[in-house]
């Protein structure tokens, strides 16, 4: 089952370290209540339903993006939307996983 999951959504967090060295922005695509409950300190919050309307804001940052959510599903969608709009982005996966990778 994991193999299928990785095939569908790409291996999450495989390039987090590379992206951090490129000065990547960390993007939290969860709901506002989830973000207010807990988030990665430097993260920018744009909930997934708002993302398509905020593409220009993200382009203005002129940085690669590491998207995360609770489990990695919404951030996979976010990374796809960003890539489709010409933004260098990866799925950072779920918040717990990404926090561990950030150390």
C-alpha cells in the first residue's frame, strides 16, 4: 500500500534539506484553526482552498516552497498546484514529519 501511496503522491520530504539550502519558504496549507493550534514557527499560512487565488503572492517571494499539512495529502495537492503555476515546490508531508526533518 505504501508503494502505491508513494507512486500517487511522490515521496514526501525527500528534498527538504536541499530546498532549505536554497532558501525555501515553508507553507502551511491547513485550515486557520489547525495553524493556530500548532505550526512551524517560520511558516507562511495559506489554506489550500485559498491557494489558487494567492499564486501571485507566492511568486513575489521568488523562492522555492516546501508545503506541509497534517498528513501530507493537502500538501501534495498544494505542491501540484504550485508546480503547475511555475513555482518550484515540494510536498513536505505532515507537520510532525517535517518538524523532525527540520530538527
